């Protein structure tokens, strides 16, 4: 498992990466990114997840997050399980999805959904310089990928929130 990670301090702030199985570009479709973000919003509102920064790329997600109830691993497990099923169901139901059969073949195995790569990558954030480095890294991801020229132009991240340009889809802890 290349991205196996065991969270030692369940209440600590973590930099997290979740990767779509086989790095498939699922989040190029706004519909699927919206399902993912709606689930994160639910985790914020109902499970005590605090998000400090985020970006949804075409085939992976970066978050800076912590849990208020010291249960970050549980939130991640439930969130990944829910989004996997919901996104694959949306793909299956989307008659306009030109890649539907291919995506379903890649994202299911023996009748089971396999949307996310097993495990995830996580790093505990214990200093402000490390926090700022990781926040910059995730906000610059769309720029490095050649999707946008400026991080604040990318709609699927918290970069514009931090720049004070606009509010993104998710509340950012610590920002007014």
C-alpha cells in the first residue's frame, strides 16, 4: 500500500491526500466534484471536521483538516466510503457520460466499488512554517498542472478564500 497512513494524534491538524483509483480523471466533471464537496460540507456540519485548506484536482484531493472530536480516521473512512458509492452511482446513472462504461470498468472490481486508492497519505502539521508550506503546495497544484495561471482562478480550491477574493464551496476554519 503506497499511501497507507496511520493517524497517531486523531485531533491534530493533518495534510491529507486521497487519490482516485488508477489516477482516473473523474473530477473533470463538475457533477462528481460537487458530490465530493457536498460530502465534505456534511462532514463539517455534522461530524466536526475543520477544514483549513483544500483543492480538488482531476484525480486526487488535498485537504488540511482536523477533527474536533478526535476521530479523524473515522471521518476519513466514512467520507471515502460514502463518496465512492455516490460518485460511482452518479457515473452509472449519467447517460451523457461519454466515458461511462470505461469508468465503471475501472472503478469497480468483482461487483465492489473501488473508487479510491487504498489508504491515503497524511502528514501531521505541528508548525506554522510546515502549515504554510503545505497550504501553498495544495493551492499551487492547479498552477503546476497547467490548469490555471493563478491559484485564485481555480474554483475547486480554497485559494480565493485566503486571498479574500471570494468564498469557496466550503467554510475555511479560521477565516472570517
